[in-house]
C-alpha cells in the first residue's frame, strides 16, 4: 500500500514521506469516524485529537516504516465496520462491510501485527443487524484483496513467507519480547494518553458501551500481537495508540456531558474555549518533548562523506540504511534490508554477500557503521581484499571502495 503511490510520485524520499503522511491523515479521519459512530460527536473528536498529536503517531507520519500505514489501515477497517452497523441503507452497509474486510486484509499484508485488531472488527460487526451476512461480506473483501495481491506473485510465496514469518520465527530465541522495562520506556513518552485511557477504563462506559468495549478489545488484541512479536521495537507500540485514544475519548465525553449539564450555554462555551487553549498549549509542549526523546539523530558528517566518496549512480551495501538513504546511495535489492534480524535469522553468510557484490558492477563499496555486517564471519577480511581503499568515516564507520570508485 505504500510502494505503488511512492512509485507513481517519482520514487524519491519526498514522495515516500508524502505517502506516509497521507496514510496518517487517513488514520486520523478513520479514528474520528470510528469514535463518532460508536460513541457520538465528542468521542469522535476526542479520539481524533490524540491521533493527531501523539508523539508516536507523529513520528510514524514522518518515518518511512510500515507501522504507521498498517495502523491507519486497521483504523480504516474498524471505521468501516462501525459504518456497517450504523448506516441505514442496506446497500451502503454492504459496501462498508466489504471495505472493512479489504482494509483489514491490506493492513495485515502491510504489517502482520494488524491481526491483533481482527477481534475488534468481529466484535463490532456481530453487534449490528444482519450480523452474519455482514461478517461474511467482510471476510469476502479480505480474501478478495489478498488474492488480488498475492496470486500474481505466486512464485515469490516461499521468499515472502521466509521474510514475513520464517525470519522472525527463526530468531525468536535471539531477541527479547515485551518486558516491564520496555513498557516503562513506553510510558515515559505516553503517560498523558495512558493516564487518560485509564480514566476512560473506569468511567468511559457511560459515554457508550460499544466504544468503550472496542477500546478495551483493541488494547488487549494489540498487546497479544505485540507479545508474539520478536524482536519488538519501540515503533511497533504505535499499534496501541488508537485503543488508548478511543478509551481516552470516552473519558472526555463523560466529563463534557457532566460539566455541560451544570453550566448555561454561554459559560459552557467560555469554559470549552479556555480548556481547549490550555490543552492545546500543554499538548504542544508534551509533543515537542516526546518527539525529541523519540528521534534518531542523523550523522550529517557521515552522510556528506558517503556522497563525497561514491558516485551518485553507484550502489553500496551497508548496515546504516537511514544515513545511506539520506546520502541517496541505493543498495542492491537483495540487501536493502541489512537489519540484525535479516542478517542473523535469514541465513546470510559471507558467501551470500560476496555473490551479490561480485554480480553487479555498480556496487562500488561496503559500509560498516553499526557492527551488523562486521558480525558476519569472514566478511570483513574478504571486503578488505576486494575493496582495498579504506575510508575512515565519522563515528567509527568505515567505507571500503574499489580504486575506480571515486565520486
């Protein structure tokens, strides 16, 4: 769901960021629809606001990763499920059910952790009229989209399985999952939303039992999916944010209804305006602090050296994909991913890497920056012999190049 529009827009980093941002906007809109349909206008708005300013959601709107679009697709699927049980027209309800299943299928194909949201979709669809028919239409939409995408790539199924499932299964023993320390680090940036969701857990059912239950089921299902993930990284935790936002939205709706019943309309508007201003200012400060804690600093000096030491048309194999991408130096397609999971669990050996390096004359260098590639036994010695020009880079990184590989 990210590559086709990225390709249509020119295949640049700017195009990729535009696509990621667009999916983030879809997620915010879907969250608003979801809350509105299940709990009313206040729940809809109060759900959309955290999705807009939450640090992890914002981080995923500017980072070229699959987690943000997958979370937005899960939200889109659940919003369509909510429309399925609230629309009056039978025809449009059927359309919404198909869209619900199609979005969920796309979400799971984008990032497997979306399976944690499937129980939410089933719960919502079974709560409306013609429940089994709508559930069947959603299942048909999911299967149809999966078939449309996967059947043309039937020859690549073994490789896709190895990359999406087998790779993570083979490395489960090598990486820790969710721990108390991991959750504590999550709470350091997400404590305001988590605290609001905790209030929603206690009183939010008064704003709408369905919205409250969906928030609870979303969090439970997401935690189950993340607990099964190896390795789990901080950006994976973005899947929890919509559930927390929905529960928080129910808490705000209860408070708004309680306060509104005790003020006349003029005082109520003044109170809402002041509260919005204070909340906006506090939200901006919290967002700035949290994003600073989340951001990964770019090694500007390393990027500049990569550009100076290699032609723009050349390829590099490296273990610092982000700085390499910022330097606009492509990698061979087989090794765009040189993460520790790929290198340790994908059966990658020095011979595998050497074959790729020798097969494409455009490959003019190997970047050792994070220690992942240097951990492949025998690879450093082979690279030093085949790419004899050793270039020291900032932060202890090293770029080996061929003599004819000048800029």
